[in-house]
């Protein structure tokens, strides 16, 4: 199912629906680590949908899952930042919309079948076992580790399936006429040209050092800039399949058994056939009598308006896959040149002639012993290491401590320095997270110190690592004395940036009054770099996908013959952007562009259809939010108490 969502999100209608179908809940539900509630969170109602409450405990779990999803993109994000950024409100709205769509679907008699939900669950890689396919034991273990019930998991999958059934037809109804598309497509061919100058902060930085008061004031005002993020210290122990290699060596009995069970090693026939397939037993019997009476098989086939089918030399197993076991048994029982007894397959009744027989000698055990031994040993190693990991996880679940585990399994313990979510350490300059640390680092930032030890798998079958979060190091600012040199430099840059802004504003005012940009640059009393030509088409900006130079992007938000300022990243100065000429585009010269724009705009309108449909469903089934309940939830999540 996740593969479908990835493909679906790239379609013209996928992005809008993506925001509605609660995919974030499922991804974090199965790849994150969460429980049914959080400490200090009560079960009072925050929202009501269709007369049924959505309580604080459920929403707290979903907010935690959403936060874990955000941490995959930004490992250093914490709950306070997520709440401050509106994450709780978004999660609550998504939950209400999903629940409303679920109720509405039920009212229309729509259901998500058990088979559909089973198929979705079985496609989640987190539930794959050692064979690379869905494994019920692994599924149960994952749910137990995440403290999830199977009912909750199935309900969320069913909800998504119903939501897709409702949303996709609404989005697919969007179609924008070409006449409406032409102005938008032509806008993409619009071109603009002008000049860009830079007024660097460095040219305006003061020569005197800032005072202690200035430093203290700037430090306090920008304390977040000098604050170390939350970090984690983890204890871990690496192990690999070498621990089980000795007891996984294939025995003579196992090799002999595997050899005997594989029919491809036994003596066998390969045969070539010509056959006619007809729909009834009577026709087949009649044809068999004709060919046994001397009629050619080609003429016999022609008599029932069929063509004889030839099958190149094949063994019984392959032929059975083609025709069925009963037909293959009959065909391989007949002698060369003879016709087999008529048998039926899913295709009809087969009249089969044996054209050729090739005897294949048995493969001696000695020729394949090494191969079989290697395969059996590998399979036993996989089972043994999987059993070992399950045993470790069972021990951990039964309150066996990390120290007791490493002693029981004779593992060597290592401890990381305090690490950021990106794997860096402020205490150990130049530290680079080893592969075994990278394997659990993301999960470590979802964990709590009282969580059970866990096992992570290294990439490339390189082994495994047993790990346990030792402690969290809270975010804290560095003392001013420690970062004084950095603060001094930042104060100077800040002062230079403010002075550069004054100069840039003066240049813009002069240019907008009619002074050429080159002349205006010389009027500020400081030597500045000369202006550079700049220009592009709007289509090129779109193709840059948000990575176009900021001054160039600004040119497309300005009128002709006007100048504006734009700050250089990092307060390094100010751009002065001047638009000299705007040339309108005409998409009638580019029919392909019209079609592409029509497809994209139809997708955007489809998104709007879905959004409006969801709002209508919420109104239809009845959905309300409690402002007091929402505020209480946010306070509980951040540990600030009810307000």
C-alpha cells in the first residue's frame, strides 16, 4: 500500500488527496514508535464527529505519530516546536476529516473488505519476515513493540481505503477548458530582464568592537542561535550471524533430504508435444479416434477449426504449470509417437501427441553437495539469528535490563557521545556516526530512557545492534563566555546589515526616481560591486522547482522600470533588483505547454474539489471542535499543564 501511495502522490490529483487520506498516520503508525496515550493526557473529548467523541488520548497518540514523521525530515524537532508550528491543529483537522469520511462512507453502504485490508497490511515492509514476505509473527511482534492493537491498525487501513474510494472520483471530475488555460500557459512564456546589484554588509561593518552591553543584549535577543539542540546518549552492542554459524552448518542428513526432495536432480524425461485443445470431452474423443485412425493431427485440428499447438522440449513440472497436473501425468505416461489419454485442464480437453522424448540422467549428489550445503547453512543461519533476535526482544519485554542482556549474550557495550539527530557531537569534534549508530539513531530520538532495549538491523546484511537510550541531554544555550567570539562577529554583521539596508534603500529610491542603477550605486560613498545583468522566462523559474536565485524570482513579482531590495541569506548584505523590461508570452506557439498546463491546473482544481467535498462531508455528518479541549491537549503534550 505504501508503494501505491508513493506512486499516487506523483499523479496530478495525488497531492490534494494525500493531505486528506491520513497517510501520515499509517506511515508513522508502522514505522514509528507509539502507544495509546501519553503521560498526563486524559481522555476528555476534543472533537465530536457524527455524535461520537474523539478523545484527548487518541489525539495525543496521533500527534505523537505525526511528530515522529516530522522527525524523519527534521530529527531535531521536539514536541514544543511541533505544537508551536500548528502541528496539533493540523492533526486534529485530519483526524476529524478522516472520521467524517468514514462515517459518510458507512452511511452510503460502503465497506472496506477484510481481503482489501489484509492486502494493504501484507504489503508493509515493516511486517516482512525472514523470507522477505508478510509474516504473521513479525506483524504481531511489531504491534506489540509499538503497543498497538490489531483492531486499531485494521481500522486505520479500512478508513484510508474508504477515503480513497470517496476522494478519487471527486478529484477525477476536474477538467479545465483550453480557453481558460491559455492565459496561464502564456504567463509561463513571459520573460523579464533587468539588473541585480549587491550591497554587502561587510562594506558597512563598524571598525570598533561592540561593547559588553551590546554583546549581552544581542546574545539574549538571539539566544536560540547559541542554543545546543536536544541530544541523546545511547548504549549499544553489535553482533552478527557469526554467533550462530557453528550450530548452523548443514548436516549430512539435511543435505541428503534436500537432494531427495528436489526433483530436478532425479533422472527424468524432457518431452516435446503437439496438442489440440477443444471445449468438450466428446470432441476430444472424436479427434483422438481420428488421429489414431490415421488422420494427420493438422487435418484433425482443421476439422474442428483449430490449429495444432506445439510445445518445445520441456520437463513434467514445467508442462504441468502450463496445462495442469492431470494433463501432464497423462502426457508423460504415453510412449514416443503415441497419443496420451484425454484429460481436462482449465483451458479445455487436451489431445496430446508425444513428438520426442529425451532422457536426462540423474545429477549425482556429489556434484551438488557443496551448493546444497551452502544453501542449507544460509537458511539455518537466518532462522537462528531471527530466533536469537526474537529471544532478545522477548527478554527485553520481560523486564530484562540492557546490562543483563549484554551479560547473558556476552556482548561488548559501547556508548555514544551526546549526539544530535543528525549524528554529530558538540563534545567530540569531527565525530562521525558509525553504521551501527546510524542504524538506530532515528529511533533513539523517538525513544524514552525507560523504554525497553531494542534491536536494529544494519544495512547490507552487515549485522545487528542491540541498543538502549541511556539519557536525554536537554537543549540549552552555550554560555556567552564560550561563544563570545561568535557573538562579536554576529553583532558586527548585524550592524553592517542594518547600515547596508539604509544604503540599499537610498539606491532604490534614486533608481525609482529615474537615476540609472550604476550611478545610484556610486552615490552611497562606499565602493560597491557593479550591477550584473539578469533575466529569465517564468517557465525556467518553474522548472527550477524553488531553487532559482532569489533576486531572479523577485523580478517576477515586480512591475517594469522599478527597483526593490532583498536581503542576502545570512545577513550578508542586500540585493538591489531592477526590472528593465517585461515581454509577454503567447502559448499558442507552444501547444504542448497548453496541454501540460491543462493537466496541472486540472490537478489543482481536483484538489480543490476534494477539499470542498471533505468540508461538505464534515457538515453533513456533523463535526465540532472544543477550543478548551484543544488547548488542554496542547498543554498536556508540552507538559505545561492546563491553562
